[in-house]
C-alpha cells in the first residue's frame, strides 16, 4: 500500500454529533474506525444551539459520564419555557415538562457541545481521528470503499456520511440534489446585553409575516449573551426574493416587539448563514457500502429546525447496524435497507407531523389566529405543555379534547 493510503474497517466522514455518536457505538468493538473531519476541533458550527432534553437523555446511552459532563458545563444555559410572539404582540408561553415534572432544555454553543462529544471519542483506542481532511471524492472498490483527500486516500469496508447538509457522500453515491421545498435557509448572530423578556431563562420565537412558515428566535446563553437568528424555507426565499440579512436587521431595529429589547444590545460577530436539510420527505439514506446520518440524511425537524437529537439517534442506530454488517460480512444495498427502515420507524411519524403543522401555519392569518386562540385559552396551553410528555405529539393535537378546546373555547 502506498504511504499516502491508510486502511480501516469503517470510515466516518464528519465529527459532529452524528459521526461521534456512531464512533462511540463502535468503540466497544474490535473494528478499526476512522473519524474524519474537514476542520480542527474545537470548531464553530452555525446553529441555533438549542438542545432538547431528548439530546440530554441520549448522552447517557452513549457513555456513563457524558450526560453528567454536559450538565456540568459552564457554557450551557438551562431554559424552562418557550415564548411565542407575533408582530401584533399576540403571544403564549409553554413551560417545558416531562412526565409531570419541569424539565430544562439547554442552549449551548455547538462549538462547545460538539467538542464534548469529540473529546469523548478521543479516549477510545480503536477510533483513529483525522482532522483537517479535505474530502475530494468517494470511490468504490471491488471489496470496499475509498475516500480520496487532498493529501491521502483512506480505504474501508463501509463509509458513513455524517458530513452535513452538503454531504459529499450523498452527492456522489446517491446523486443527491437540493430541493428548496425541503431545505431551510438560516442566519445566526451572537448578541450581548439583550434586555431579558422575563426573570427566568426562556427561549423566544417571533412570528414575522415575511418569514412564514419560518421564524425569528432569541435563545439565551450564559454571561448575558444570546443566539439570535432566523430560519425560513428556501422555496419561500426564492419565491419572494427575500433578503434575509435585511429582514433580520429590520426585526432587530424596528419591530415593535423587539426594538426595545435590542436598544442596548451589541452583536459580538458578523451575521453567518447556514442551510438545513429538513426531514419533510422520506429519502433513500443508504446503499452499497454506505449509510447517511444526521443532516446528511435530512433528519432535521421541519417545524422546530432542531436536528441534534435525531443526529445522535441516527449515529446510535448506524453503529448497531454496522456491527451486523461485519458479523454477516454483508455491506450490500439490500442489507443496508434495514437501516433506512429503522430510522424511519423511529422518526418518520413525528417528522411527518411537524411538516404538516409547518405547512398548515404557512399563512400569516392562520398562524396569528392560532396564537391568539392559544394565548387566551389556559386549557389549550396546558395540553400543549403536556404534549412534551408524549412521544407521538400528533395524538395530542388530534384528540377530541384538544380540538374542542382550540376551536370552540
């Protein structure tokens, strides 16, 4: 073998939550695994930085110590509720609950969260970390797969595409193309000294007519800082020819529900853009000698834009499936379809429901009507709070009790 080539059993391209979770599941095997990333850690990841308790709970399934390490991080800010507010100042508040108890969601910069997982992987002897790797091409071999980079070539039996929204694995092995109606554009900018909305630490979503079915957000971080941003479907951006940077600045500077909050605030960085591959349609996410994970598999919730939980979950599922591939010595397209089936068994019902809600509220008048109804109805507010206890949220929203109270009370 040429000195510029390295041989592994598993190639994992992308060291975000999906890739590191997969690597951690494989750390208990005798497989030689390469975890590969284009960057040097710790590195920034443009995101809203909101992490649900689903994320927190899954950390304990990856490591005995990860959940505790995360909760002890000084860089994370617990948040106990969610404000939803329109430009007309109609609003409602949902406290976060689970099984009847208050449960905190967390806001944590992805640079810090991803590095926590990355550091955990570094402790594992069979995981070989390769940073600053620029992937150029994914090629098939008679008995494996190869990843060609700028300076070296890596070979393995199977490759895991955990390389985000613009996955080279998806593009080259599945001929993946961007579909604007299933893709969201987003902006993020960190701010200091935003006037707090309440005495606690709450997430805030603002419904702006120009962005529907998207939204503007303020997510609190430690030390009087916040993640500020917006997200909207790319099809809406194209159709309306939106300038998202102008919309964000206009909201901050002149929106009647925001301008006073930002009066003494200061941006600590320039506005940064990112894209989100939404899980609003089923896709093929595997094939001969490859699996797609996380954002590369388009597993982001279409309504909330949250993708970290499903990224970790897909990494865990992929790790278990890869073990079976090596046990059976079977890396075929047909065998890997079991991975697709398990992913969608776990995730599709909620992804489909989120897509339905997203499209239902794409009309400004309908969204405002719903928020006004919820804001004036304590029974519906409680049902929404209780829905966070349910794995299948659609059962709550379609229940006769919810529909009756929402429509007629």
